[in-house]
C-alpha cells in the first residue's frame, strides 16, 4: 500500500486545518492507510494541490485544481461527522490501492 500525500487546507492554514489533519491522521492509522499530511491556507490550494493525492478542506472550495477536493467541515462542526469520517475512509482506501 503506497503512502498517500494528503493536503489539508483551511482559511488561514493554521487552526482548523491542524485539527482536521490530526483527525484524518487518526482515521488513516485506524484503517492502516499510510499518509503523509501537509497543511496549507485555502488560498494556496490552487497552486499546490497537484502535488498531492487528495486535498481535504474545512471550508467550501470549488475550483478545479487537478486533484480531488473533499470537504471535511463535519470534522470541525460535528454536524454529519460520522458521514464525513466514512467519506474520508472511502476516499483514502480508494486511493491507496491505485
């Protein structure tokens, strides 16, 4: 299983991306999916996302960047958290076997 390059982005690249990155790392470890996680401000996603296998954002992002963008606001708000976790697992598992 290859190590996935994961980008986690939020408005400023500090607070919520740190929390989300920690949660995504726990989820990946629990499912034995190797990941290397980087964080960034949302404004940098367009320029750097192509260097990653997937990008998780804590806020809406709708530009096409050549890498799949997945919203994970449910990790932050707790609203739809279980569905968000299931989506993260689904996406990581799919990428880890490519």
